[in-house]
């Protein structure tokens, strides 16, 4: 998903918050910074866990990189 943001026109529709999970894979601080600077993203919601046992392996790196990019951070559990 993040690679779709990079290189796009900054005049595109602005988004206040995005949701990321293991489906997006590893996302760098630079990608979050780009979302903030080019698209006006202010906050990121990160999936932490799902169901009874699954823990998102990218949650810790996503949280750290979002914070480093200076964005607000939220987390969620995906219930089944």
C-alpha cells in the first residue's frame, strides 16, 4: 500500500488517517513521512492482533516508525 503513495501527485485526495496491518508488510519511517507530507495523513491505526492467538509481526515496527515520523498512533485487535 505504501508504495502506491510514493510518487503520486500531492494534489490527490487527502486522508486524515490510514489503517495498516500485516497485509501491508514492513513500512519504513520514510513511507509514513511521505504519507504525512504529501497526503496530509495525521494518524495511523495499526493492527496489533487478530482472533484468539495471532499477533501481527509488523505491529512493533509499524508503531515505532509511525512515532518516528511524528504521526498520531492508534492500535486495534481484529476480532473474529
